[in-house]
C-alpha cells in the first residue's frame, strides 16, 4: 500500500513538472529595439548658479544596442524662450546603454519672463524667492516613439534665487504704508532682475521683478508688516512701472484678515 502511494505521488509530480515546462513564454511580446521615449510627460528640474547652465532631461530607449542619436526640438510660445533655452545637439545613447539625457542649455534668464514669481517666508525677516520657466521638448521623428507613447515632456524648470550683498537705495512711502521717505537696503538676485527690499517697515523683506521689457514690474501679494492688533498685513493687487532707476508700486490694498487699510504708493529708487 505504501509503495502504491509513493508511485502515485511520483505520477502527480511528473504531471506538475511537465505542465510547468509547457508554460514557455511564447506569447510574450518583446519591445521593438531602437524606439525611444521620455521618462514622464512632465519633468521638474531645479536650476542653480552652479549647474553650468545645463538642464538634463531623461530619455530612455527600448534596447541596449548600438550608439543611437535622436533629434529633439524645444517648443515654447513665450517670448525669447527658444532663444534663451536651446537643445544644441542630438540626444545620444551610447552603445550598450538604454538611458541618456537631452541636454538643454540656457543663457541670460533676464531676457525672458518667468511664468511665476513665488515668495515664501523663511527665518526672521528673510524670504525665499523662486522663478518658474516652463517649456516643452518633443521628439522630431514620432515614428521612433516607444509603446509608452511619451513623445514629449513639459519641462517646468524652477530656480531658487540667490541675492547679492545689500546696497543702499531709497523708499518714498509718504503715500504708502510707512508715511515717510527714507533710506533702505536693497538686494539684487544673481542673474535676473529680481530685487528684495530689506525689512522696509521693520518686519519682513518684500520682493519684485522687473520684466524683460525693462518697464513693467511684477510684485506678488506678500506680507510686509505685523500689526499689533490685526496681525499680518499683506501688500496686494500691486501694479508697477519703471523709469530709469525709479520703481513705482501702486498698491491696490494693504489687507488684514479683518479688512483693508486701503491702497497706496511705494516709490523705490534702486542703487
């Protein structure tokens, strides 16, 4: 009886082994070699003063074959973007490598206008200021697109700005928040026309940008004062203009959570 039981187990195991051997991946569809795609439809690189003015955007291919070069074009409807941001050479896969980078070089950022100027508080009166520069990369030859179908990617490049040493300027706030005309410290960002006025009302710095036309000012809503009764005061709905070194900020309203102190004018003379 025991012998028959052992024989029975042997038969069962043989059937299982033969069944597993028949499960050969004959139906598996392997990727066609030589096809490429971007890693994702969006990419968020951070620019810095030490990046050599190069942005590396990842690109993959479906094999690890011979050396392969792929043409990529840079697209933007924003003024001067395709002049400041360029793809100087084809993306090149080395032999035996399935990944590479599209190298995008950029020049003077002050020649283009970022799509946003973001400001946040850090420590004490200091603020962090960053800019956003979006553009699109697309494969020239869409017949080379891999099954992932990521033939293009939107590159949302951003830069956290570094500022130079403070130098003396003037703030005419007679018709503004402070009601006086006095000297203030002003810092300029490295590589672009963004400025910080250092603690002009005895509280937090505020920042603004002069656009590439040299005449228009962008000044986002930002906290500039701490009221003893009403808390944070936001300088908001600002429009501005530039004449020479004089920047005029027309403030729509100085607001607190309980309401508004009305508008005003801040006139800044740059160093």
